[in-house]
């Protein structure tokens, strides 16, 4: 899943999100805030993720009776009544079935009876039995039975366990669904359907557990389902059926045993709500020509396929799926596979279109997708693969899908070569959705995206928007092999799926845009960002034990920056020390061996080891021995080098040296570290540090006057480096005399390592600040971005104190030469710099200069924004500069500027433009305006649900809005939690952002009180983030107390 680089992939980063990774959220900086030139904040869910029956039943589809329309209205009444009943139900109570209208298409059940909890999240359950007095799992009268009811032989209380028993394995599903795209008399949007799953029995059992969530069933012969033997074989009769809402199971108790190696078919007919909750089979809306258009679409990852139809909803339960969609004739239906047949059918007095799709390849439920919409597409052929980019008709007609179409072909070709495996499908549909929780989702053959991750309009979109599109596409297409063809067995190893895609997305994007040098961005965008979290005592290892990840909320919580960005970083390190060719050979062997199957991470190590053994390549241990230290223990080492003695040592790096690590490690927090190195006159071979302390004569460079040493060349290793004071002094001297002698990535590394080492008390804060003194000469993006990112911590700690005045003066002094350089290079901002990095640095120069009050920049911003206000139909601001200009102009322009920005946001037809305006509206300095904007986030007619938490985060980053947001979150936590769900990928980022300035005893007490006050509601995917916020607040308190006076003096001295 693409993250919001970040979450869920679902950039999957959005828990890529894949989800993003929830791929990068583009945002503007509030006054005094720093905006990265891409406008991106990398977070997982930013950068954030992700069925069929017997052929005979599948062909039946959704056969509507003559009274179809009247029936669905009656059914919805029952649905609404049941929803109210179940929402009010007490835990562990038994609810009787509720008479109502029969579901159209039900031919086997009791006419007019529906049962189920269509929208409950309680532990209530519904039971149907064969006769009075028959016990069933979870009923209120355990121990009673009646003749004909057998004693269950499955695991005791298996329906209370979160994981499915291994007794049954699905083979294929047929799923027939009909979404209704207009509300019924109860105001509900609903879908109805039927499903049949053929499964084989592996162990004799009289219990069937299959996942089901918020579905309302039509009874089949008095039960929620019916069971038949495949091929005419007999099947045991059903004793009871029950919905166990707490564990999201449909429980089927049988009177006899299922026979080993025999196949059976389970059939059900159901109705669900086509809600706007961005999960399962859901509803998305957009406006076109003054009309509201409704889209029925899906997001199954991680555990919401069960919300669309009953299924064995675990990644290892792979099967094939045949999908049948019944939809209005003026809509198009899409699914993972091409359409097999399209026919018009008359149901009642209406004509519908029924689209039947080809059976899928063998795959996991979370990768299933289907969409009914009025979208249009542009298409191309890539070596026999049909590529289509779908979106709102207006957006597609304006050419917003062209860039995605142009890069998809080269990216697919690159991965076919990289994996040495042909793309497994005949088509690659990519769809831009108006409402989508993650950044993107890698559904096999039908990849779904947020609009800003797929659509690009050169008239409105910045280079950052362009980079987001190409990297998120590359992330999701990487999954078509790694994740879809070969799938991890369980979510505890999610890091390998998402970390791998987060690594190779840069390789795929580089193939599409070879002039960008985009691979270098990974160090700043992924590695440094995640190191800040992984240096906390409350971090966690890449890989969990299976038993640690059980509930949907726990699964969602795994879609974090550790999985995406640390996973990417350690895999990049592995590829570097193996060499890319050797890494690819092992990877290809892994994919060929496990195609259409499931794996654990050790399987990849085995195949990489085979490639190593083939060559006799020397390593200090096996791949498993080396990599287990990076995946099974949290954190990373700081490598300390003494250039006088050549001593080199490692230690677990903790940002707060006083924190206590509670999680034990079998490796005692020692790593096998590959150290590449460079001196002022030589580049050496990789040195492997195996123990806590060793001596390497090559590192004893101090004897030669002026000779410096840099370890971790181009930052290929996932660790930090500290040196003796003499080597630091020689490196600082080199930076100030001729910084270009040191590679760009290592200039950035020196800055980032120094600031983090200072926070951890390895070196002085003054030494860290001294690494920024040379920046007035620096013209490259990565060192600048790293420096201002680290000074951003000082801003957060001090922008409410006397330190901030001298700090602003210092940053203005350092950035003004960079601003002037680009002003000249672009002929006073009338042309665009060439290359990705130069464009990013130009954006960075303006963003920083305006945020820190460079007068020429503020004059530029107010002038350009003023010209736009005078003629709103003609925007004179270059797309690359809009985020910065909008933010600064709204910050200084008062109510009138904000109202104009809000009007332009409401009228924006290009999502990247709307995103820039939405973020800039959070830059106001007026508390009442920010408070009003906060209330808008709870109104989906003003701010889309998918954008609510990112908008709240933007306001919280503004020093004028932070306290407002903290009050807002505390007052509305229950509403936010209930509205967006405990599994939402957004909660971790929300907690992290709203607490990032906390550095006082009072704020710590407030945070602890917030934790106590909402213990009953819970924190969902934000649980670990809350623990980290408490830890970081304590560390911030100590750091401010120890450093404020010295930092004030340094900025006062250096700002002269």
C-alpha cells in the first residue's frame, strides 16, 4: 500500500499507505515552519497499504425478483432497524432474527427473513439454530443441547480466537454484487449480493469459521448460509449459524464432520451498507457540472474484504475469484481481471448491466478490488499489456492522466527486468479516486490511488506532485510481483512487503526519470525520518512474532514508518553490501520459487544466501545471521571512531540517553555493521564491525596532518557515526574551505548525525550547530534540507521563547545567498530550474526565506498573491512556488486573504491545487480563523474525510494553531475515533504532530491525563504513537533545560 509517505499499500504510505507507504502528503509551512521543496511530509499511510464461488452459482449473479425495487427499500428498513438494535446491544448477548423483506435473489432461504449486524462494532452476536434449546457458540445458555446437535470438535471457543483454524483452505470464490448508487428512503446507500466459496477440508472438523463484518444475511433454510458438497458429494447438515461481531466471524456449527480432502461450497446472500467510511466496499463522491456523482469502490487491505462478502480473510488463504457486478448501464465496472462478458438484464422495471470478469489468478483477499463508476480512461499498450489510467471524466479529458500513462510502461518494463519475471496479468488499470484513505493500494491489476498520487496537471502541479506520482506508481507496481505474486504469510512480516516496495520505488522511478538522481532522495525522505522514531526506547523491531499481531487495529498499527522506511533502508543496505546484481539474482530465485504462494522473511534470506554461495562471496556470517540483527531487534547502532587509535565501537543509539529499553534482544543490541569509508586521500574497502569494540588501523588517520575520515560512504548503512573531536574539527574545516570535496550525501550525513548525536549527548550542541555555518556557500538541496529539518527541532522547542528571534536572524543570514542564487538563476523567478534537485532547492530557498522573514521573499509572495486576487481566473504564481507563496500570503494577509484562499480551494478542480490551498489555509496567524478551520475538518461537505487528519496536522504545525489543535483533539477524541475508526492509519500521525512541541511539565501532565481520560475509548493505531509522545516529551523537557541558555548565546553570536 502506498503510504502518505506515510501509513497504511493502502503508499499502501495510509497503515500503501501501499498505502503511504502512505505516500508523501504535500503541505505548506506555516510562518517559521520549514517546507521541504517537494512539499512532502513522508509518513507510511502518506506515504500508507490494502473472492468467488462455484461456477453455477456465480453465473446466477444477483437475480433480482420482479419486486426488486420495493424489496430493496423494505430491506433497507430492516437494515436500519438492525443497525440501531446492534449499536445498542450489550456485549455477549444473543439477538433474535428480525423478520423483514427477503433479499432479491434468495431462492433457498426462508422468504422474508434477514439477520445480521449491518454496522455494529459491539460484541453482540446473532444466532440461528436448528431447534429450540440447541446451544451455539457464545449463546447465553452454554451446555444445553438438543438431539441432533453434535459436540464441536474444533478448537475450544475457536470463534473467540483472532486467527482462522487451519482445517479449511479456500480454492475459489464467486462473488456477485449490486451497488445502489442512490440512497433509499432511509437515506442509506446499500449493496446486495451473493457469494459462494469452494473450500477443501484439510483436517476433519464440524466447525466452519469465515470472516464477516457488517453484513446482513438472508436466511437459507433457516440459517445464515447453506452448505453443499462439491461434485455431488454429501455435506453434513447445519446445526447453528451465528455472527460473532467481536472477532468478525460467521460461525457455522455442523451436525457431522467435514471429510479430509473433500471439497464443499458455502453459499450466502447478503446486504451491506455502501458507506463513506473508505473501507471494504464503500462510496466515494465528487462534483461534476453541479451534480454529485457516486462511485462504488473498494479498499480491502488489511482486513476489510470481509465487509464486502464473507471470506477467509487472511493473506495465506489464497484462492481464485470470479467477480460479477450488476450496475447502471451508463456506468463502467472494473475489477482485477478483464471483463469476460457484458450483458444488459431487466430486473423489475429497470435495465441493468451485468459485467462478469475472468477468474483471477490465485491471490489473497486483501488484493481483490472492484469499482463501479462513470470514470473515463486514457490507455496505451506496453508489450501486450493494456495500461489504462482512470479518473473523473473532466480530469482525464484535461490530460491529467497523461503523465501516469507515460511513466507506467517504463516502470513495468523495469520491474520485469529487475524480477526477471513477466508481468503476470494482461492489463494494468490504475484508478484515481476522489476519496481514498491511503496513498494508494496495490490491488492486483486494478491499482487504486488518491487523485494526488496519480493525476498530474502541468498547469497546476509542482515538481513535488510529479515526483509523488512517479514514486507512488513505482511503489504499487513493485508490489504486483513482490506482495501479490509472492505474499507474506501474515502481517507480522509486513515490513518486508512494504519496505521492499519503498526501496525499489526509487529504482523504478529512476528508470522512468533517469535525469532526476531520485535515488539519493531516499536517505533524506526515508532513512533520516525513520531514525528519529527508531532511536526511541519505545520503538519496535521490523519483524514481530505472529502472536503479537492479531486484531485489525494491531494490523493497522504495523503500517508505520518502521515498516516502510526502516524496511527500505535495511534492504538498501543489504543490496549495497551484496551488490545489486547478487541481490537481484537471489530475489529472482525467491519469486520463481514461491510464485502464487506465501512466505516468511527467512525464505528471502535463504535465496539471497544461495546467490552468495554460488559466487563464494565473502561475508562475516550468513545473510540470516547478519540480517536478523537488523530485523529482530529494534533501533540501530552509533559507530564511534577514534582516529588517533583506530578504535571503532558500536552502541545502541538512543535519542534520550536516560531512557530504559524494556524490550530484550537476543543479540544484546549488537549488530554486524558494514562500514564503508573515505579519507581525504583514499577510499577503502568495506570494514565489518562484528563486536562492540575493535581496532582498525586504517581508521587511525590523525597522525597525518589535516587528514580526515568519513565512515558510511553515501549513507548506505543504517547507522550513525561519531568521531573524536579532532576528526570533527578537520571535517568542519573541510566544509568551510571547500565543501564540494565531501560527497553531497555525506555533507548531509555530517549535519544529521551531528544534531542527533548532540541530542543524545555524545557531542555538544554547539558542535552540531557549527555544521550549519558553511551553508551560506551550499547550493545543493540535500544538505540544506537536512540542516533545516534538524533546525526544525530547535524551532519546535523554542518558537515560543526568546531563542526564536536570534534563530530567525541566523537562518535569514544563511539562506539569503541561496535565495539570491535562484533569483538570478531563474531571472527573478520567471523560469524554472532544470533537474529535480535544483527545482527542489529553488522551492526550498523560497519556502525558507519567506518562512523566516527575508523581506524580498515576503514582498514577492504578497505581490504574486495580490495579482491573483485581482484576477482569480489567471494565476500568475508558478506551480512549484504555490505552496510557499500561498502559505506566506495567507499568514500575512488576514481574513480577506484567507477567505479568498478558501474560495479558491472550494472551486479547485485539480486535486494537487486543492491540496496546496488546503495546507496553506492552516498558515493563518489568526486564532479565530484557525479555530473555525478546525471545525470544518469534522464536516465532510467542507473537508473530505480522507483529508481531515492531515488538515488538523497542518494547523498543529503552525505555532499559532498548536494549542488550539491540542484542545480540539482532547475535546473531540471520541468523535474523531468513532468517525475514522480505530484502524485508521491517520491516528499515529495526528498524535505525533499535535504533541511535537511538548517540552514542559504541564504539557506532560496534560498528555498523561489525556491517556487516562480516553483509556475506555482507546487510541487504535495511535497507541504506540502515544507512548512515543510521552517518551519524547520527557526527552524534550530535559533537552530544553540543558540547552536553552547555550543555544541562545550561539544564535546571538552567529546572527551578527
